[in-house]
C-alpha cells in the first residue's frame, strides 16, 4: 500500500447526532481522553468551565457560551486518525448542523436510554439516512434507570425505519447495573469488578459465564441472558454490507458519564466504520480518494473568527489526493486559480497551520469572500464539480427590512453575501417582493442580525412570522389565487414558487381543495 493509501485507510470521519442532553459532549470528551488529547473531563464544554479554547471564534458564541457553528476535532486512537465534526444542537441548531452531515463518512447516534428517540435525533437521522451512510447507535446513561432495552430497539426500528443489531446488552441498569453482555467480543464486562483484572468474564460456547460466579445466580443476569437469547434468535443477523449502506445500525449500550462501555464502543466503531469513500460529481463521475489530483468541497463557511481581521474560514472536506500547503487549485464555479497557503487544521486544542492532509480530513482555508457553500476546488487539469449540497427546508420565518431606509445599499449587499454564504435563506413575497428570511434554527436569525450590523453596518428590523411549513409548487400548476393568509405565496432565490403553510391543517386543507397540485418538501 502506498503511503497515502495507508493514511487514507486510517481516517474515520464522523459526526455525533443526538438530541440535546443525550450526552454528546460527555461521550466526545471520553473519546478525547482515550486519544490522550484532553487530560481531564470537563474541558470540552465551554459553558461550564469557562474554557473557550476550541470555539471562541465569534463574539456571539462567547456571550452565549455555546458553539454557534460546527467545529472539528481531530485525534489519534488505536492506529486510526479520527475526525469528529461537531453538530450543534439546542438553540444553535442550524443549517450548518445539517450541512456538516454532508462531509462525514458515518454517524454515531447517541440516545438517552430513559428518553428514547427524540425529535432532533430524528431530524438529523433523516439526513444521514438520505445519504445512506452507516449509523452506529449508543444508548447512553445506563447508570440510570432506563427504558426496557427491547423497547428501545423496537422504537429505533419503528421510528427511524432502520434495522438494528445489538453488539452488547445491558445486565441491569441504574442502581442494579451489573455489566454488559458483550456478544460481539464474546465476554461480559463487569461494572463493579472486585479488581481490575477481573473486569471481563469469559463466555463458554453456550454463551454462559462460570456457574460458580456470583453473578450467575443473580436474577438480573438470568433476565439479561434470556433477552440476549431472544435478540440473537429473533433479531437481525450481523451484516457488514448492510451496516455500510446504513440499513443496519449496530447498537451499543453504555454510560458516557461513568465511562462504561465507551471504549469498547469506540473500538468496534473504528473496526466497522468506513474509511473515506469516493464522491460523485454533477456528471455522475465518482472521484476516488486515491485519485492523484487533489479535490475537496466547502461544506461550511465561518466568518469573524477574528473580529480584527474580519476573516472567514471555508471548511473543506478533502475528497481525493493530497493537500500540500501552498498548492494551487482551481475553484470550479469561477474557474479561478487560488493558492492554498493560509490553511489550518483543527486539532482538539488548537488550530494549527497544516502542511499536508489527506482525504477524510477537514482543512480550514482562510477566505476573503471567494468561497460559497458547496464550492468544489481541485488541483488537476480536468474540471471537477461535485454534486450540489442540498438545501434544507426552513421551518422558521421572519420578515426583514432595513431600519434606515436611506441605507438600502448596505442592506442589500449584506443580505446577498450572507445568503450566498449559507447563513440563512431568503424568500420574497410573490406579490409585494418583501424580504422574508427562513431558517431551521432560531439562532440563524440572531447571527444574521449580528453580522448585518457588524460587518455591513446595516441595522435591520425582524418581524417574526413563526413556524411555517414550506412546500414548493410547480410553476405550471400555480395559480396566484391559491394563496391566502394561511398559505403565503413566496419565491425562493431561484425564483421558484412555494407556499408557507401556517400549520398542518392548512396544508391538509389545501391538498383537499387542490388534489392534483403537487407539493414538494426539500430535505
Ligand atoms: P449534550 O452534549 O448531548 O447536550 O449532553 P451532555 O454531554 O452535556 O450531557 C447532558 C447531561 O447528561 C449532563 O448533565 C451530563 O453530565 C449528563 N450525562 C451524560 N452522559 C451521562 C450518563 O451516561 N449518565 C448520566 N447519569 N448522566 C449523563 P448536566 O447535569 O446537564 O450537566 P453537568 O453539570 O452534570 O455536567
């Protein structure tokens, strides 16, 4: 294997998807501990420790103590180089969160085992499913009384429409947690062994532990043992192909907080998660990671990392070839040549200048307004243009106007640039041409307002319209009279018409009234 092939085979680039409070930060931190990157727990979460080392980029982030846009954590573990792309949650949930999922090769889904599948997990999972990439599930908080594991599996299958394969099984939970029955490694991991050396119990060929061990006479063990038999007999078979296509999710139980089951999870994950894959171009060509020429695409642009310089960083996921500092690339959209000299990589505790990087890695290219979300860059002679990143259906809308009518110029300039950058989506009222902003998360409006004022010197007025259901309609089928106050007719930035429905009732009413009209939701 060539040196670069060996480097690529070590890469595991993934995102953790979860609902807020399921334990994403805690499990990330445990992984960083295994990777030797952080020495103590509690260093990742800025809001608690006041340590903003990894994401003190925007003033707004500091004020709120949250990470506005996804960042990248890179570390080595078990012979692999891991890139975790953070997907912000809570109120900082935004289109960036979705777009980040376009740049990963697999996803880890962390679920609170007392709560099961929650709305944000479901939303993020839909994107992952659409891409057909592998998803590994970690049912967290086993140290607490959770729901019946069989129920959790059934819910995962029902709600998300994916098959599951348990890799381990809890032996009790909460106060009576005894350990994990590790089907995959054919052993039992004890939660409270009498000594470190006795942490693992071997299983005999029938899957039983030594009958003399005190656990063997515990009802909790017997119950877990029955359940293991049940899921082995009635459940899905382990199928690596199905895992790689995102059809079967390997499921793990554990507790991030007490660091139980996390390391085994990480090891199994690294064993089965895929190395970087080829990516399709708009003309259906697959660009393989081992292609000699460098190529990559911009999945996110973050502005104002340094307010003094008003710099922006374009996050590029490398698809093929090797990145070398100072190399010349072509920006596909404009055919312009660009020299990549000012480029950073994201180690967990700092941003460092990077000399080289390979497919699977994320590099941050300093940008002075050249890049747009979804841009392709390549080093070879043959033009490469990757498929467009999808746009995501916004759910929140606000009317926007300039506070000072005399300052229309800076208002328009700001809106145009920020929309191009993917900060927010812009619509226009069909009749009046009024500007309407759409977002998937409320914080996008705040970031937009902040940046309009600080970067474009344009004060704006935002007037909430609330939650809406956006549905696109074919121009041929459109009749302006179909619009009403319950379904506002607007056009997107490509002048395509869509309705903003007040709620599901309004949408249903519309469908009843115009049964032949097709309404389309984007992702
Ligand atoms: P998030 O990033 O997904 O939002 O979740 P985070 O890791 O911040 O965890 C949310 C809360 O759940 C935290 O408690 C955290 O300590 C707790 N938690 C995470 N994993 C486990 C687990 O395995 N078991 C138990 N019992 N709790 C877990 P908090 O009270 O909000 O914060 P803190 O003050 O305890 O840090």
